[in-house]
C-alpha cells in the first residue's frame, strides 16, 4: 500500500497484501482488546477507591481525570515517536510503559495512597496513548481507503469486547473481596482506618500483577512479529510531508474531528463512570456496587455488538450520515433516562452504549481522511483529544455533587449534539487555499 500526493488531494493505493495483511490486522486487533479491558477497569476503581478514601464524586472522578489527561500530555509526543521509531516499536514501547503503570498499583495498595494510584493510572494511560497513536492509523492504512472506517469499526469491536469483559471480571476480583468487610470508618481510630484501607486496597494487587505479566508477554510477541512493510514507509513509519509548509491545522475536518473525539470520549466515559453509582440510587435500581457492576457490561457490550454490525453497515452507508443518526438517538436516550426512574432510566442509559458503538472509529476515520503524509500528526491530535475523558466526567462529577447524579447527565446530551453536527457537516473536507 502506498500513500501518495496527487495535486491537492491524497490518494492511498493498496498493494497486494494477502494473508500478511490479514495476519497483521489480527495481531493489531489484540491491542485494541487490551486497552479496552484496562480502560474499563476504571469504572470499577471509581466506586472502590471512592469508598476506601471517603471521596465525593468530584474526588473519585479524578481517576478518570488522571487517566485521560495522559492523552493530552503524550498524544502529540506519541505522534512524533511514531515518526521517529515507527509503528511497531511504538506499540512495543507503549505495552512496556503500560506494564510499568500496572505494577505501580502494588505499592499504591500497600501504602495505601490515592495520589500514587493516580500516578500509576497516568503511567498506564501514557502507554495506552502511544499504543493508540500507532495502532489506529496503522489499521486505516492497512487496506483499501474505501473500507478504512469499516475496518477500524471491526477492531474497535474487539476493543468493546475488552470493555465488556473488564467490569464483571474486575468487579468479581476487586469489589467482591472488598465487600466482605463493611465498616463504619467514621468511628475508627487513625491506625484502624489505615489497616482497613490496606485490607480493602489489597484486592487490586493480584489483578494488576497478572495484567503486568500479560503486557510484557504481548510486548515480546509484537516485537518479534514480522509486520508487512508499507510501500512508502521506512521501518513502518509514515512518510513525512513533502511540503514543509503543510499543516494539519489548516484542515477544518481534522480540527473539528478533534473536538468531536473530545466530546465523544467525554460523554462515553462520563456515562460509564457513573453507572455503578447511578444504579445504586434508590430511585433507579438500589443495587449494591457488585450487583451494579454486573449490569455495566450491557453498556459496553452494546458498543461491541454495534461495532460488529456497524462494520457491515458502513460498507453501504456514508460514515457521516450514520454518525449523525447514532448521535441523535444516543442524546435522546440519555434524556429519557433523565426524565424517568427505575428500570426505564437504567435500561435507556445502558442502551446508549449500542449507539456509541460506531462513533469513535467513524470520527477518527473522517478526521484523518485524505491527510496522506500528515496522517501521523493528525492521528496524534485526535488521540490527544481523548483528554475529553478527563475533563467532561469531572464536569459531570461537580454537577452531580451540586444538582444530583440524575440531572448531571445533561452533560453528555450536549456532547452528542456536537457529534451530530460533525457527522452531518463538520466532517466535510475543505482543501486549504
């Protein structure tokens, strides 16, 4: 496959890939599963650490803030790293960095220290950022440009498989052990409170030790795998722009795409982060944290099913049109949840996951469309915009503390309005003069 400039537009032509492309696609797809699984564990950590350290909603949502802030800190840097050492080596570096972040959960639990937990999450997310900057654009160029959106939806479906498995498995490993002892921490002495926190925090150690081992093994597998060379890349690096004056900032569909990624990830993470506490409310379902965790997979599982279906639908339907439709329906479902209670409120919010499904890969594909040699930089900007997962949930957390968790869901509704606009109009490619 070759990336070439032809006048003012960019053309990607496919070279015969055969089984080598399919095999590489399958290998990279495992990475999507891994970072989906790890990201979804934050939904378990939020209620768990909230209880251990007696945090309010805004304090507990610092977990997502720390995690997704890494995308802003390391997104553009990761884009440069891809240009420097290539797709494959960046993937390996990302996996090993994630391993360092995972192992830091052990001393964080031993102390126990909420700031150290946040530090571990930042390091873990830094590795995931590098992985995303390398893997997302690699999938888009690993085949025909006409089916890039469909291909990325398929890999994102396996990402959703990870986010579906993560909450129930994490809930069983982390929350089940924590719920064995229920204490009134208000009456504890300082020493007793410290001992109690150590006991409760210990439940994260085994899962994250196992994750560390798995990440190291996967890093070795990626390091020794022979990825197919792309015709105009050197050591699997994207080519640099021939026009030194070229800038991704001159392309509105890239910049607006970054905003769309920002609000989409913010909306998706906000909803996922609040589900356990939302279902705990007496006027919703009144469930315990462990029981509520068993419902979270319906949210992420809906995204998985939607992405498998979306991969087929996008072969026939324009990406922008489908994106607009899904954003409108998702916004309406959140409004229904806000205006109802009980099972109606619970299942309408869970159904949002299905319509979230095609949003990230569709926005990403539209955002890097026809960027050719600037694809790496555009990818870095779009991945940096995932920082919306840090900022928007925190905004919703502050609102939840002030006006209640039910009404705070107005935040993702606003996000879906912009996504609908981007799919309908903002994603149009306007060549700079």
